[in-house]
């Protein structure tokens, strides 16, 4: 049920404002324009607040390193070409992915207002963090949002293969409900690589079924061995096929990298990744109407929550529940930072001569 | 790897033309206009040819029964309302699903030619058979196709629940390649209910991981016990969440049935199902261009086929491979019909005083 992890290492909590200002200061010090640094910091902090820990401040050291190394274009000229009434292609000019995809989502919303649906493809982008963030953007405008991406490193083989040729290519879908956006944000693998990284950082053992050894096919449960592993797709060949198709749509269709052309963004700070993504916005008003849609989704959600349950199941959890609960809890109590991460963040802060997260 | 089943019962092969004319004659005799009967027969036969056995002539007895019982509107007035430049809502007027969704796909293709992408929702429809058929339709026009549906009976619980409140809500994606359409057609459950029905009909035992007992949560492997079962979603809570989201998009967004409102189409021949589906067409020319897309997909596909393989894996199978192979083999050698199905088909043919499949 994807219950929150019980970390074995100690954790301290920092207010979201401290996390956000640390990120903004470091990215700006690493060469990003202040506005852009703040845009990215807000999205990364939102990822932390909503429990997408692998896409929050956890990524700051890597992003700062890549900015410094010139792997990101610090001052990208993001170009939006409207290629048809309901489609656009966004060229990110190798800017930070958050900037590029936020622009794509804004474009999709704008076009869909006119045409009912809009499909906006992205190339020349980079790792954009939490998929749910972008799927959620159209919801505030009475729209359904879809988002997918070619993952920024290959951690999966095609079904039956043993080479890292596919990514965890996520799919996110968000719909409006009376309780706010209901957001499904899923990797096409049983777990995301971010979850593996989190386990590695915190030294948490992994259950069987997440990762297998490339050579032997045996399960890997020791996070220290994750480098030898292949992530397993959901539903076997189905998840592998879905990752391939999402890669074709988010990558190939937009002239972005896929398969063997993907740069391992975690291992390489300088090469242009040419990351591809897409955002789709669907205006609910052009279908059943927003009020009716929300009322009906709410009715069905209530029904699903009230269902009879399997023995031992206390509550039914629906897409976005953990997200919503995390957000409320972390806004009140702060974002939990494991000690190992705090050490890294303090190092980055020192490097850029900005105050560390716990002095903010 | 979803290898073709080795049936334990004997099987005879009928030419596709014989299967198609049997279906058309029976549906017409059961009250469908001849044109409509032929349209549905062509799509059902295509399902058989491409290996979607649970959606081919296997469904004839049920469809004929429902036509006779008045559960389908035999002469539907299918209405297409263009609700925005790139969206339409199709009301199927309770016609056979094949007719309604084929119309929706044609609409999506027509609109997308103008607007780059089109999203066409469907309500008032019925079971439309093989998802891949509809996703594939835009491909002949240089487009990518997406299709989903609210399944015509609930065979899954929400993750943690034990009531049949969700369907296997399939997702199909088709893209053009040099070797023809590459089609992913997947249920959000580990197997489709059609596969369960096929096992029931042929008395084939089922592996663990497909179905669990609603009361005990124990695996069901005896096909005779499938009525007590819940289909398991792919990736646990992920597949459950995906089925919910696809249901919201294919059902709720279009004013069609979802959740507790779904009529079990397999058990009930008369109630209006108000089935919902959607078809999306994306014009490749508005993105990277068709020639380049096909060349790049072909390059990546070749790369994936040539990958290093896990021990014991002879060939890498990609979405649509089985479909393509089945089609070639069955066009040449005929559609395999298990004896139990032949008995049913002969009964239907006799009922409508039309020649049986093996006298055509």
C-alpha cells in the first residue's frame, strides 16, 4: 500500500520556507537567474511537501552541480511553437526541466481553453522532478491533466532483456474532485528509481520484487547493490510495453532522446540530455461539465472508500491520499530530512556561502 | 511473456471469411441492420485474427442473445456532438459498442487532421470488444491512437477492498512503425476477464497471481471457481489507481456508467449499460513528422530486439508482435475454434437458421 517508510536513520524537520529558500539561493548561486531559481525551488518544495521525497530538496546537490558544470543551460530561451490549433511543441533549450515543463503545462491549459483538449510535447528539456506536479496544474483550471516523461536514466530492461534500455517512464493523471485534485503518479516500474535512491541514502533494505540482478536475475534486497540491478516493470511485459509506448510519445514524437540515446542524468553532469515530456489538458466543461464531473467523481470516491475490505485492511487508500495527508502534515510540522541528506545540504550551502537549512 | 495458450481441448480451424459471414448472418437475423451486422462482424473477426480470442466470435452467442432480448438498440441513432474544435462527445443511443466506437475513432481522426489532436468521449455505448482495434484506427492516417473504456462488468476491487467495484478498464496505444502499427493493448489487471472466460470455457487451470477469492483472499486456480474471484491489478495499488483514473476519463467525464452503476453485461441481457469509452488521435505530422517518427521508432525497436537477454529468453517480444504473428498465421490457416465454442456457435446458427461455421 506504499505506506510511508519508517526510516532507520534519524530525521530532522525543516519548515518548507527554509527548504524553499535554501534551494532558491543555491540554484541562483550556481548560476540560474533568480526568478528561475525561485520557480524551480517552489516546485521542488511542493514535491517534498506532497511526499515525493526523491524529487524535492534531495535533488538539490545534483542540480546545483549540473548548473555549475554547464550541463543545464542557465539562461535557456524556451521556445513554444504552436504546431496546430490544439498542439504545441516546446523546445526547452536545455533549461532545467521544471521551467520547461511548467511552461508546457501553461501552454496546454491555454490551448485547451480554446480547443477543448491540447497536447503539448517537449524536447530539449531535463529532469523535471515529480510527475504529479504537472498533471495537477490543469486541475486548477477545471481541467484534467496528463503528464509523462522519458525518465532521465534507464533503469529497466525491455521484458526479457538484461540491458538498461528503458526508463521508469512515469504516467501522471489528475482530475478535479471536491477535495482538490485526485492525482495518480506512477512509475511503470514496481517502484521508482527515486525510491531506490532514498533506500540507498538511508540504508533501508528493499523487499523482493523491486530490483533484480542484471547478470543472475536474482532479487536484490541490499540497497548497496542497487547499481547491479534492473527495476522490474509493473505487470511484467505490460509495464515494459507501457514504458516503451510512453517513451515513444514523450520522447520520439517530440524529437527527444529515448532508449540507447538516453543520457544517465545521475552519472553525467555535462552532456545535453534532450529529455522529452508531454502535458495534456482536457477541459471538463467540454464534456459533462465541471460541476457534474466533480459531483460524480465524489460520489464514486465515497462509494470506493465505503467498500467492504479484505481482512486486515483498515482504510481504502485512493490515488493522491498520501499526497494530501503528507502535505497537511508537512506544512504543519516541516519537511523531514534524514541526517545523511542534511550533511549533503550543509555542504552545498557552504559551497555557495548561503545559510544552511537549519539557520533559516 | 503471454505465450499463446496450449489448449487442452481439441480445436478446429475455420477460415476468417466463414467466421465473419457467420457473425454477420447471426447478428442480422437477431435484428441488426445488415450494414451494421457486417461492420461488427468485420471488427470481431479482426479480433479473432489478431489473437484477441475473447473478443471475437466467442462473443457471438452473447451479442445475438442481447440483440434479441432488446438489450442493444438494434437501430441506434448515434449522435456526434463536436463540443470544441478538438473534442467531441458521441452518444451511442445504446447501439452495439463496435458501431459507436468505430464512429468515435473516425471522428477523432477527422478532428485531429484539423487540430493536431482530438479527444472523443463516448457514452450510451456498449461492450466494443478488442481495445487494440480502435487504438489502431488512427495509425492508417499517420496518427497515434489511444483508447480506453469502462469495462462492461466489474471484476476487480479497489486496492484493499473486496467488492467488485472496478473493471479491468483497458488502455490501448498504437503508433505507426515501418512494420505496421505497434499496438499495446493491456488490461489494468494481470489478465483480462476474457482470458479467464477462455480458461473457463476450455477448462484450463490458471496460475496463481491472476485471481483471488473475494472472501478468503486466497489464490483461485480452478477456472470453475472464477465466479468467486477478484482479478488482481497490475502493480497492486498502481493498477487499481490506473483503472480508477481510466474509468473517470472513459466513464464519468462522458456521463457514462462507472463503479457501482456498471451493469454486468455478461449476466444481464436487457439493461441499458451506458458504457463509456474514449478515443484520442494525435497527428504525428504536427510533431516530429511521420517519416522521422517511423524511422526513429524503427531504430529503437531494432535496438530493443537486439538487446542482451536474460538467461532462457530466446526472443524479445514487443507490443503487437503476437498480434502480427497471429494475424499472418490465422489468415493462412484459419481461426482456431475450441470444440466447446463450436457447439455454441452451431446452436446459434441453428437458432437463426443460417449455415453453421463449417458449412461456409
